[in-house]
């Protein structure tokens, strides 16, 4: 027996194999007895209408025969029952019953009986409305501020609101953009109807706006509407809650304010009268029904929420105050007063289980049985104690968390195969005329202690791809993270090619040692037919791009040239790494490379502009696609409305417009997809060019490894480029931070605050200006650092003196004229080559 079960006061089961929903339950003094006692009105989808007046002899009794006041079978299924002042000329309460195609208002009256059978109750039809559209739900209230009577508003399944002023039909209005009907409620404080649309947003419509809007009986535009007669139905306020709603309820704190309560599929919302969120609560279980009611504490509201785990929770605002267990899943819950017992909770399940209960606790009747006394075996206890002490000693020696200096607890190593796979594992086996190879990498994990759930993640830079990027191993132990980097062979993406004598883009790398034979540096790319050409070597990337490498015979220089600017980076970087490895094997430690040519910023800026242009094009295409999609759905709704009419009007070329809009949507979707592919390629090219610029800056200014790491963090902050957060605004913010901290020349610059929000810029002029200024300040002695001393202004002194760094546009133009070494003029570039370096990150988590 659970301590927090709902205390059963009265219960019954309605019919056999009948179905019920949230609108099938209502509590009110429907017979106008005047004693303040509620009656339970229940309608079913089988067409049965029942009225109960429970009065059990003792708590927990089932329904007696005299508890059922009235039971009638109507011809149509009952969707919803409500009690209000629905008959003109009187303020007596009447019963409104909503069917799918009819609204009926009844009078319930009782006659005192003179025999033992008791009182007799009758159901009298006062009036009915035949509906032209299939009904979904209804609400009622004093629409427009009327006194002494209630009006009824019915929502159809196609989104039309039909208002009835008691015995007469007033008007009907279609809700804009309606696809599926949602819950409907009326707020008397604001004289508004509140619903949740299929767009998953709460919407409020003023009654006066509905009353004076264009008549919805004719959805197509008439000539009078085109001339301006009638008003357009507009929403008063809307709030996107991001989920479908199950029910809506309006609760007034007092005469001056009210709150809108919305029960979603996962959350519970409380809104102010103007649509602002007062509070919300994320629910642990899927809810089935709810009922807000005023709390005894001023300014708070209590809410009953039933869920699909047979539980009923009581919340005071967002605080859970009580949880009780029900014998069924409630689809409707109400609170009423029966026989001077206030606060009785009435619940109804979908299969007809009706229960009246109250909150409380049941005492536990369980008594622990007596434990039989037995003799203790001290030898066994002694063995168990020694085993536990041994386990404790082992745990103490290992520690709860591993020490950071014990690097040998887990080692990750990678070994790249020397040969390609005999059968390529690439998804796309061919790129143009080239066959895409694949290579196997063997990753070894060595652990000295027992580990927990081990996750091995492998990352490669595009366009390299993996057949599998994650592995999971089940172990037991403690967490830690180990990272391992390895390099893939150059021949995986590059083939021997014919050297070219001319090229649009050239770079010269200076060294302090005699030139090395290219055949010894790149043995796998030697051309057997050109053995005499030991100082010239050609490379061809998969896809067709050509790069030529030349070693000077007389000077200590190497030249890299190509038709595409971004293709220079991979061969340049590979040349420097192989030269360093070559001289390390020779025992020479003072080998160094440098770059004394012009910094190729103009070619770099052209790549930035091309990438930014594709981002702007993507935004325009997506905006245009969204507009065409809205137009397509609007045409569909109009066609659906005309097809539903019994006497459909001419299509007026709507079918042609639908077909044309569909073709536009498909074309725009293809254009968006094509632009995304071009943007991905452009971003990959831009990353390669960025790597090249960072490499040249490091050689140009002889930057340390830490300073190069700062440049990489500033210029390469993103692995992917998205419309929400792009490369241009991110890099501009990072470079601006460097210019205002470690590269600042005055305290005035340090006082400038950066924007906390990153938005896509209008153009790239500001970014290019900051990159130029960064190179200028590095050229005049600035150094990169992230220490606390970075905020201090630096005094930059160079041999021969240095002019101050200009800040105005006029001064910057003069610097550009005086410092031509920062700029070059070359042609635009096209393709990109990847970094042949990948990392394996092994994470261990509990």
C-alpha cells in the first residue's frame, strides 16, 4: 500500500467499451438547486450523457443507484459538455452539449418524488444549432462584456471560429494560417480568445477584432474586399512555445489581473495577459491533463497535473507540493464541492473510470517479521573482514583520481601503413580521372590500470575522410583524456607531376644551409625519366592542381609555384618539415628557414571576398526559399478550402500558381544545396590559404611556437562555417582583441570594448583593414602574448627608428604607400589541399 495514494471517496465505471476525452467532464450545479452542491456531468463518444450526485455512506463506497440522477443516449457522439447561462431571458444555468455537427442546449430539472424511488430528473431541449463545419471544441463566456448571459464559440477542425449569441448565430471567422485546431479558451479580463496554432505558438485574438473582421463564410477575395471593405483578422499577441499544447486554462488572481496557463507536451507555461512568460516548468513525465486553481497563498496558483504514469502532481507555481498515485491515467480533472466536502478531486480516464478522491496518507500496516536468531560463524566473518581490508588497501594505493604525472597509465600510439590498401575503401573511388586511394592506420591503446568506458575519436581535416571516426571499449576504472597526433603520407592526396616553368603564384623560402637534393627529400615523387633534374620536382593533387618545387643551385633558396594560391601551403609546409628532419639526422641544430618576400595579402583577401560573397548569396537564397514555401502553403490552404466546399468555386488558376510555386521551391532548394557545396569548398580553400599566411608570418617575423599558436587560434577558430556563426566575424573579433591588448600602442586602445554579439558584417573591409594593421604592427616590433602583461602598452623600437602606427584612414593610406612590402598583386585562385595531419583523441568518461 503506497503512502501517497489518492484516497478514494467515491468511484464508478461508466458503461462498457466507451471512450472519453478531456472535454467530456464538467462539474456544476446544473439543476439550479441553489445549495452550492456540484453535480458531475459526463458525456461519452458513444453518445451517452450521465449526471451524478455522489453521496457515499462511507468513504470508498462505489456508486449507488440513487447517485445516477440522469442517463440518456443521444444520437451523436459527445465531444464536450459545459454549463452556463446559455438561454436568453433567464440567468439559470443550462447544459450545452457539443456534437460533431450540432450544438444542443438543454435544461436539467428535478421533480420531488412521492415514492421510494426518489426524485426524478428530466432533460429538456431548449434549442439547437446545426453546424456547417465539423466541430472540434468550444468555449464560452461574456463575449464583448455582455452582462447576465454567456455566449458560445465553437472551433471547427479547419480552423474556423463560430460565435453563437444564445439562440442565434452571430458570425464565423477563419484563424489566419490555421492547419489543425488547438485548445481554445476565453479570457474575460482581456475579452480575447486564446488558442495554440499548428505553428506551436500561443495566439490571442480580440473579440472586437473578430467581430469586425472580414466574414469567413467566403474565403476567396471578393471585389468589395479588394476595394477595402472589412478588416483583416490579425493576432493581438503570439508566443512561440515550441511544442503542441494539450489544454489552456485562464485563472484570475483577483479583479485586476489574470494568467494564461498552457499545458504542453513536455512543459507547463504560465503567461501574463500580454503574452509574456510569467514562469514555466519542465515536466518529468508526459502529462495527460491539468487544472489550475487559486491558491491560499496570495499571488500564487496551484495546479493539478495528471500524467501517463498514473500520478497526480500538485504544483504551487513551479514548486511540487504533493504527488499522489491514481488507479488510472486521467484525461480530465476537476475540483468540486459535494455534500459540504470542499476540494474533492474528480478524475476521468479514457475508458470511463470516474473517481472522486482527496489527498491524504495511509498508515503503513506492514510489520517486520521477527528475525530468527542464529549462531555467528566467526571464522567466516574473519575471512570476509580480511578480504574487505585488502580491497580498501588496493583502493587507497590507486587513489580515487589518477595522478596527472602518471602518464604511463594510458598510452595511445598510431602507426600508418607504408602501403595503400589493395582495394580502396573510399566512398567515391574516382575524382575525375584519378583513383582515390585509402590507407590503414593502426591505433594502439596501452593501459597499465583498469579503465572505464573508453571512447576513441579520430578527426581528419577535409577533404580527407574516415571509414569510422569513433570506437567504444567497455572497461571499469577512473577517467582521463589522452591525445595523440600522427601524420599521413603526402602521396595519399598527391601524385608525381610534370614541373611547370611558369605560374601565377610564387613563393621563395630562404635557408641558412646549402640546398638539399629534392630526390632525397621527396623520394616517392622522383620521376625516373628526369634523373638529371634533381633540383626541380612536380606535384599533382587529386583533382588536377599542379605545384612545382625548385631548389636553387647557387643560393640557399627554394621556390614553390602554382596556378592556385592556396595550393602552395601544403608543399611549402611539407618542404620545411622535411628539411628540418633531414638536418636533424645530420646532427645540425642551427638550421632555420625565413621568408623575406612580399606578404601576399591581396591574394588572401580575394579568397576572403569570394567566401563572404557565397555566405551572402546563401542568406538571400534561404530567405527567398522561405518566402516561396510560405506562398506554397498558402496556396495549398486555399485549394483545400475550395475542395472542401459543397459547391466549390472556380480555381481561378490556383492550380497553375501552385505548380509554378512548386517548381520555384525545388529550383531554390537545388540552388541552396549547390551554394552550400560551393561554400564548403571555398571555406576549405580559405583555411589552406590561412595556414599559408600564418606560416609566412611566422617565417617573416621569426615567431615562436607559442606566438604561432596564438595566430592559429585567432585565424582558425572554426572547424565548420555556418550562417549563424561565420569565419569573418569570428576572426575579426579575435584580431581586434589582439590589436587592443598585446599589440596595442596606447591605453586609449585598451579602453575600447568589443561587441559581445557576433553578427555577419556588411562587407569584409573592416576585417581586411585589421589583418593589414596586424601585419604592420608585427613588422614594427609587436609581439603576441596572452599573459597578464599583455594589457600594458609596448614600446616598439626598431633599428633606424619607426614612425607611429597610423589610426585614421588617411594615415593608413600613407602607410600603405610607404610599406609596399605588405602587398602583392596576383590573380584569383580556385582549389584547396588538405593538411596531412590528423589527431586521435581518446576520452574516458564515467
